[in-house]
C-alpha cells in the first residue's frame, strides 16, 4: 500500500527528462460510497511528453481524469501541477474553473461543445478569461473604452491558428452542433488548446473516429506536443496509443499495474492478463 | 403522407366524428307544444360537423406532412425570408416608435398604451438577459421591478431626492438584491431555481405589504414626485420655472405624457444597446456558452458563479430602472402592482418572442400588451382570445417568434443558426 502523501520523485524519469515532470499524481484514491474507483494511484506525467492512461473498461481511467480536472474531489491523495519557474499547484484542492486557469485543459468522452454557437465563437469562449481582463471586466467594453478590440483581434488570430491546425478553417462560421462527428472532436481539441494550457487532457479522443481520422488525430497530437504542451490521454485505440505515447500508465480495477514505455507495457504479463482476463487478475499486485 | 392516404385518414376521422355526433347532436328530445316529448332529428348539423372534422383533419395531415419533409436543422425558407425582412423591420419599428407622439390622431390614450408597451419591452429585454442569454429560468423578475419602484418612491419621500438621482440608485439597489438572491440560489438548476426565484418574488411582495411603517403596507405610497424635465416641472401654471413657460409653449397635460413616452423609449433603448454590446463581448458570450453547456464552461476556466451572478445583476438592474419609471409615471405604487402575474407576463413575452432575440421580444411585448388593450371591448372574452393566441403561437412556433440565433462574430459571413441547435438552458 502506498501512503497517501507519497511523493517520491520519479528519479529515472527525471534523469531521462531534465525538464522534469509536469503532473504528479501521488496516492490518489477516489471512493464512491463503498466502491473504490481509484485506489492509491501514483504516477507522473513528464513535461513535453504524451502520457497515455489505458486499462480495461471500468478500470477507473475516467474517474482519475475527473479528479485531475477538478470534476471530482479525490477522497485522498494529491495531484500537483509543476509549471516552469513557478511553485507547484495543488490541483486536488482547487475548484474546476481554477484548475483550467492553472493551465489544465480537457476534452470530454462525449463531446461537449456549445452546439448553438459557431466554431469560432466556441474558440473565443475558451479565451474568456484573457478577453475578460482586457475588457476591464465588462464595464469598459460596454462603454467602448478599452484595449478590447486589440485583444479580440489577437484572440481571433489564435482561434484561426487552431482552426487551421484542425482543418476547420472553412467551417469557422458554422454552428458547432452542425459539424460532422470527427470535426466536432477536432474542434473540442482546438477549443481546449485556445485556453493555452500547459497540460492537455484528452478523454478518448479517437473514440468513434475512422482509421484515417485516427491517423490525423495522432498527427495533430504530435503537433501539439511539438509546440510545447504536454498531453495526458485516455485511449482505447491501441494503435494510436502505441504510436504516439512516450509513456503508458495502465490501470486495472482502480490500481496502477504498469507505468512504462509503450514497448515495455506491451510485453508486460500483468497488462496482458488484465486485458485478456488470464489468471486471477483480481489478485494482481499494484 | 400521400394525398390519397390523407383523404382516407380524414374519412376515418369523419366516421369517428359521425359515431360521436349522431347521438349527441343528431337526435334531440324536445317538448312539443302539446306538452309531450318528441324526437327532433338534426342531420344537417351532424353533416356539417363531420364535414368540418374531415376538412380539418385533411388540412392538418397535409400541412404536418409537408412540414415533416423539411430538414430539421438549419433555418427554414420562411425564417430566412423573415430574417431578410427583419433587417428592415427593426429600424422601421424603431422609427415608428420615435415619431409616434407626433402622428396625427395619436392621443393621450394611445400614448399611454405606447408607454405601457415600452415598459414591458424594457422588462422583457431585461429578463431576456437572464432567461434568454444566460438560460436561467427566473420566475420572480417582478421583485426587481418592485425594488426599483419602491427605491424611487422611498428615496423621494424620505430624502427628497429627484428622479434623475434615484434612477441609477434604483438600478443599483435592484442589482444589489439580484446578487443577494443569486448567491444562495445559483447552485440550483432548472425547476429548482425557478421555484426559488418565484418564492423570492413573493417574499418581496409580502415584505412590502407587512412592513407598513416603511412602505405604507397595502395602502402603498402615493404622491410620488412626477419627473421633471431636467429640473423644469410640467406644471399647468405655465410659469417661468415650468417646462411650458421656459420653452414658451402653451401649457398642456400632453407634454408630460410625451416626455414620459420618450423617457421609457430611451430607457428601453439603453437596455437594448447594453444587451447588444454585451452579447458581442466575452461576458455575453460566456452567458450564452453557459446556456449551451455549463460543464464545458467550467472546463474552460470560466467562473460559473460570477458569470451567472453578473447576468442576474444586470437583468435586475434594468428591472430596477423600469420600476423607478413605473413609480414616477403612476405617482402611486402599492404591492398590488407586483404580483406573480406580472412575472408571468414578462416571462411569457420573452418566451413568445424567442429566447435571446431582441426583436422577437419587442414584437411579443407589442402583441401581448398592445393586443390586450386593443381587445378591451371584448370584455371577459379578452382572456380567451389572449390564451388562444398564445396557444397558436406556441403550436406554430414552439421556440418563440424568433428562435434562431445570429452569431456574434464571424471570419467571413454571419449565418443564422437554426433553432434546433440553440440551447434553452437548464438553469
């Protein structure tokens, strides 16, 4: 059993990556009544890497995700965001919108866009806090006395950048709800990126995409990584996971059973047992 | 449905109608002049009724069938046409409202209706911020109207402050109470929020009735100062210090009415202008995003509580302005004027007009309040006509007169967003 306040640095990871970790999950436990969905999970996501969280259905991946992004408050344990040149932020004590402001953006397993607003408007809503500060919190903007027009131009430029990165530029003025499914997935990623996050959390981004779209998605995620944002993703599509992930964390029945490179995980007997149901997977030690 | 199938369907409906009406209408026992009973047969009436059912059913299926063929998303051709018309419609309406007092044949009565309609346009626009943009169902909007009215009445009575000082104060006080109400209740959603706001509206009214030492209780407050033209009273004496005397006009009671008309016209336009500006600002976009998906807003770092509170406060502020205007216009206010039915009417205006649509709300206010006055000579039938009209609008246009949404910004061209995609908000 790992103590809840365990925060051993992942020394081998730090050695590999001098820039260090971006997200640290230490002894995280989440209970719903009698059900322990996530039990004493500790791992770290490294800066500038794509970390994938995989596991069979019901392994606690989405619960873990909701804890990290503030939609659940963990029963015990700690989640820390390490930003360059700043003190680490304890995400487990922050309300949801503050976590997003701290630099953690997320997408949803079942897409949550603003369907009645255009793609462009969706991306501008994502830049709300930045624009709001430029308007003098609403008052200045109504009177037309502010730096708002310039801030809005910059916001549109950022939106245009992500629209073209997700191949949605020609759909910018269409309502988000009228876009095809794959485009909605991409738009959700673009919207999350418009908050200019340091860590992007994606909940099954490839779900429901065809092979060609998955391919495009993998390329997009690699592009995002190249631009300096670290990624954490839950994914079922092993093709995508094995291809783009730098590190894979495997959960089963709420416990961490592996945390290694894709190649190592693929060869790990515990992981194979968890996925294929061989042996007594309930007895597998974390 | 093919025409043949529709005819068959209508024939079946007519047959059912015949089965019902044959006994109910076709046969009737009457008393004959000799005192005995005899059976009167009225087959012509039955045929007429069956004919109406047949024709009605046929028309309904053909019409509904035609409607079902349309794609569900995207604006309908009719809506697009209306939208094109709307571009001229709103300025035309504005111009008509601007010159209304000087149109020959417009007397005191018509102007009074105009003032009433504009008051409700303003209230509708104010509530539209809360219900239409932010998607928060508020059934107690009249509370802020009451707070505005009593703020002006009491400040004028106890401190002798003029209308022009009290007007912003009334708005600020109403916004303050909007925040006070908002803090505890905004974590509630949908129906629960509606019930608590309804209760808040009633609490304010009950407090006004029972706090007799301050508010005069059920007797209300009378003798509220009338507005002045920036210090010049509208007195009938025509003296040097009065409006008529200063401008060298014949003293006339219509001056004050015209002034009140322009005052509420200006206040309503102010509400509209602020709403339109805010909609293009991050705050307004955040309100609409909140209406569409609250959880997504949270994941984008939007402070939901503050955003909802700002919608509540700004909506309440315009309710407060309207209340202060109401008090100065009536010169008498009592809790009777701020019952739940007022909240219901304002909400009905917003819903009938189309959530979030400024032009729709104005038209709905004109139809509802103006129409209500026009049908005054129908007496007790008026409510029936009114109710039927509402049912018809809701059947034909379930998302209100204008349910579509115009984007606030575009890279190339702004295209109208179909009503199917626009969220209604769940609190």
